[in-house]
């Protein structure tokens, strides 16, 4: 079991040695270089070194980061129409180079963990409250805006777009309220998937067992998509590819 210091050092080591910040030069809404934004992100993380809520969340996120699932999902192509294929977040039009989309999603997950643990405005998780989509969205809108403003004000070198996309992943999705971008919807799915997979602390690492738990977890999210505020169509796409062995929880 990791101590708080273990978790913090694990995240720091990942960001400093295995994470590529270069994609930040391609993110609009700021004229700051990726080097300046990297420094801002590391400062933001360091401010939460003793934040127990953040470290608990980030331990779960690190379990997901240490698999290949994000890059696996981004690498896949889905047919859209007229033999045109797209990746799962193509409608966001950022067109990041190389592994930029994967790193972008991981950064949004890390920022989301911070948003859920801000002492001044910790954001709620939809399925932990007896809300419908409309009421929840209305009740948390001001909190989300305050949380985004708090982070952007404290770290002005960080792209506000990244913080905003991460915050919007907290909003529940429904087809009647489909204004949430695909990247935010995917971040929300990954957030909940990593929570479920991290709850299987007793499972061994045999490939067949892990595959079964992973597929069962996605199916669980499909069956409870409304309760979690998730995009069920996106989940079904991921589930189909997981059944085919194209996506796996390699840890």
C-alpha cells in the first residue's frame, strides 16, 4: 500500500521523466510556451503534496496511467460516414501531433483530480448525489466556474482551455444536453473506469482474470451510464473493441 509520499513522488517522477508536455504548444487560448506551462503544472501539483483528497484520487489515476489504455483508445479508428474514419475525439478538432492527444487526456485527468480536491471549491461527483442531469448542472455551474478561475488565477501560465475541458468532464452527459465535447466525455469515462478497476485490489495479474474484470467494468458503466452521467454510445464503442482485445488493462 502506498503512503502519501509514495503517491506524490510517483506522480512527480512520471511528470518529470515519462510525460511529454510538448503538445501544450498546440493548445489554443494561451501564448505561453509548453516549458512555461510545464512549470505551472508542476507548481500546481506541488501545492497539493499534502492534500489527502488529491493524493487518494491521483493514486487511482496513476493506476490507469500505468496501463496503455489511453493510447490504445486514441489509436483506434471508427467509421463515421462514407468510409471516413475518425478517432474517438476527432470532433474536438485539436489535431494534436503524435501522442499529443493521449498526453492531453492524461493531463485533463490530473487536473480533474485537483478540481475534486480544491479546499476552496472541491467539485462533486454526479453519481454521489441524488440529482438529475439538469439540476446537477445548474447547481454546480457556479462552483465549476469558481474552481476554474481559482486555478487559472493561481497559475496564469496554464492554458485555461485545459482547465475548462477538465472541469466540463465533471458535468453529466445526456443526449438531451450534449454540449460536452468528446474529449471531456472520454475523460469522464476514464475517471470512472479507473475507480472501478482500482477497487479490485484482490485480483491477481493473470491475463485472463484481468481481461474479464476490465470487460465487466466497462459493461458495468454501460448499464449505469445515466447514473454516472456517461456517454453510453462512446462506452459501447470502447466495449466492443475491448471484447476484440484491441483495448486492454495492461498493468
